[in-house]
C-alpha cells in the first residue's frame, strides 16, 4: 500500500511539473523574430510588431549639448554598430559619442519575438546600457539569464566603438 501511495504521488508530481513547464514557442526554427526599436532614432527593421520603449538615456546625461557651447566642444557623433545576429534574433546598438565620451546608448534592435524575449530584454537591456555608460567601453559584464542578448549587445557595441574612433 505504501508503494502505491508513493507511486501515485510521484506520478502526480511529474504530471504537474510537465504541465507547468513553459517552453519558447518561437525561435530559430519558429516564426521569424523581429527586431524592435528602443530610443529616439529607430533603424527600420522588417518587424510586423515593433516594440517601442522610452529612451534609456540616463537623465543625468543630456542628449545634446547646449547651443551656447562652441562648435568644437559640440563635436557629437551618433554611431550605429553592426547588427549582431544571435540565435534569438538581431541585436544592434547605437551610441552618441561627444568628445570621446559615450553620452547616450540606444538599442535599436533586440530579440522581441515572444513574451519571454520581451521579459528578458526589459530586464537586461537597461543593465547593459548602464554598465556601458559607467565603463565607457565594451568591457562590461554579461547579464545572467540574458547571455545570448548580452553577447550580441557587446559585439554590436564594440563595432560602434570601433567606428567612433
């Protein structure tokens, strides 16, 4: 009798775990993932449902210099890194560099093909952007749980930094 009860509880637990497990419904072999837009200067993508989010430029860093500054001090450039293809979709970073310093970071493409992608990137991208602003380089830590996006972000960021030099 004890074995039957244990068998029943084990089977019931296994069934509950199987039905409670959420898998990704799209990915490399599923429906094509589309890049979203983030920030004020989106790059056109073949997206049917673009994701729009407010700019993540830190509020302490102005996005443009005051008009009274001399033109040599205003030498600001916006550079878009190459698209980094990841297994979940493209990642592309755009930087605003002023006097050799990163003043703004926008992620113009990122995986957003399903709810889980959006959830991961809503968490990870602000952290990656903040670390970029602090480090002023591509030498930043990856975000745990968003390894694929972090890798694509860092590759595109390095491409943008290489172009800005």
